[in-house]
C-alpha cells in the first residue's frame, strides 16, 4: 500500500517539476509586468504565492524519490537519479522561499513564545498578581527568542534573494521544465548528457 502511494507520487515527478519551473519563472515575469500595468503585477504576484504549496509538494516528492529505491522494486522504472534529487531540492526551496521571504515570521514566533512563557510561568508558579518581575521575565524571553529567530529569518531572506534573483529564477525554471519534460519521456538530463 505504501509503495503504491509512493510510486504514484514518484511517477508524477515530471508534473511537479514543470509546475515548479513555471512558478519559479513567475517571479521574473512579475518584475517585468510593472512595465505593462501595476494591476497585472499584483495578479501575477498573487498567482505566484500559490508556488509555496507547490514547493512543499516538490520537496516531498523529491524526498520520496530519494527513498524510493529502498521501498519500490527497481523494475517499476522510477527515475531517481542524483540530478532529479538535487534539482528537486533546489527548485522546492526556491519556490517555497520566495513567499516566505516577504513574511516576517520571527516577530510572530517571538510573540507566541512570550505568550507561552507567560502561561508556563503562570501555571508553574501560580502568581496571584502580575508583578514587574514577571513582566520582565516574559519580555526578556520574547527578546531572546526574537533575536535568535531574526538571525535565522535573515538567513532565509538572503538565501531567498539569491535563489529568486532573475538569472537564477529563469535558469532554474527553464531547467526544471526541461527536466520535467524529459522525465515524462522516461529519461533525464543526466542520461541525456551521459553523466
């Protein structure tokens, strides 16, 4: 049963690669669309945000392709070469990182951590009233959480800026579309170039 489910996803890797390539190129098209109209730019940007779930699916399918040789018999003809795996991980990360890059999640996580720490302190120590020490502890915990998460968020933004820059987005998107079409015909870039 599990092997059938994995085989189904693995067989449709080409679809996800073509979709990921299109969504990767949409960010470049969004930059060009400002020449034509601002409304067109907003529509393309809205459509491009649907690349986030596509990127998650691409990462999942790539992980399935990575473990597929150990779970699926080799006579099924599943394409699981290193070129498919590397391109899948890079494409999935690229398509996921662009929408995340615009979302400031460190502040929300630190607010949530501060609220959870306040609830935790309240449940453990059961203070009868809110004291300045309790407020100081919660604010200190929120600050430490925010600073550490802000560093991680900045790294994500940097990686997102690099991977979604126009030359890389166009190249990666075109490569993913070509790889998807080749996977449809049961070959890959690796086999095409004889690597």
